[in-house]
């Protein structure tokens, strides 16, 4: 399992609008092949910053499956107008910190 972590910075004051927009496109993400679960949380440090955590079956399911898909294009077309800057996206292997 691979975890995608995306830092999403929204335009100031658009936090609730971003959450509503995400809710409207959430089914596109949830239906993606290889999607296992996800959560979107607003940070306590900056109300204009969100963290999206998505568990994928493997890296290929995200980068070769969802990313180039029409569903991803529709997903991002709703969110991008509310973003202040490009998302920062990293992938990590599920595991515990020792």
C-alpha cells in the first residue's frame, strides 16, 4: 500500500467553499481503481491549508491510473479555481515510525 499526501493551499477565506467543492468530487476519487480510502483535513496551523491523505493499492494505481484519467481531470477542474498554488504531493509507503 502507498499513501499519497497532498498539501493543498486554498485562496484565503475559501476554506468552507473548498470543503464543499471537495465533497462534490469525492465520488470521482473514491471510485478510482486502486483507491482504498482517503481523508481531507483542514490544518490547525493555517485555516487555508488542507492535507489530503489517500491510500492507494500501489503507486501505479495513482500515477498511471488516476492521474492521467478523465476522472482526475474533472476532479481537479473543480478544485483548482479555489487553490492558491500548486499542490505539493508526495508518496510514502504505509508503515510505522520507529
